[in-house]
């Protein structure tokens, strides 16, 4: 096999950890969504995975960055961020924009993900308000993570290897654009349906 397609031990461990979190999130989400429609079950699976990523992976990143930096940290989570840092070196050393966004992501996005899980399971009236707020936050985070660097000519991004470009940068970040976009569309459709239903009831009352 071409050496360019082989995965190193650090990359393999990092991808296995991400896969384990995905499996745990999907299992929990599908369990919480028993008896609900496929759209809500899928949303719950994503939200459980989303919350796990924010708290289990990004939470430690914030800690590493505030007490030192990822490059000088040890452990499984640190090794994952060191591996990702091969694609975007801002994650290895203290970058104020990245760390500020990640603090917001862990505290706000993580909290909103948990609140949205509760709102879906308990069928709360504020479900779509929270869903829209979370999705906008996720999309804003992706925008502010990459656009400032793009304006500078992407000096911190390494796209020389297929793994760094297509898996670390495109896939793992693209998921946080695609799925929040789909959930925003779901909220739009549901709010539109609720408006029409309310308008129809109002006309009958008159």
C-alpha cells in the first residue's frame, strides 16, 4: 500500500476515539428517542454525540489551553488534539480566537445541546427556539474558526496530506455545518406548519 494512505498510531487512536463517541452518542440518542419519529431520533442521536464532543473533547482542550497548551500536554485527549494540530496548528498553541470560541462552544453549545435533548424528549414548547439558537451558534463557530485564517491566506492550515484535508478539516468540520443546517431547515418547516395550523384554527373560530 502507498505510504501516503497509511494511518499512524496516533491517527488511528484519534479516529477510534471519535468513533467510540459517535457510537455512544447514537446509542444514547436512539434509546432516548424510542417511540418517536425517525427525524427526532436522528436529531437526538446527533445531539448526544454533539454534547459528548463538546464536553469530552473540547472541554479538555480549553483546560489544556488555559493552563498551558496542547503541544506540552499528555494523555489520550491531548494526543487527539496534537493529531488534529497537524492539520491546523492553531490548536497546538494558545490562539486567543480559537480558545475564545471553544470556551463559548463548551459552555453555551454544550448546555444548549443538553437543553434541546430534554426539550425533544419532553416535547417542550421551546424546542425549536433552542434548536435554532444552537444551530446558529454551531454555524457561527465554524465560520469564525476558519474565515479569519482564510483571509490571511490559510497560513495555519496544512492540506498536504489527504487525511488532514479531507478527514480532519473538511469532514469533521463539515459535519458541524451540514447537520445544523438540516436541523435549521427542520425547525423552519415545523414552525411554518405550526403557523398554518394556528391560522386555520383562528379562521374556524371566527
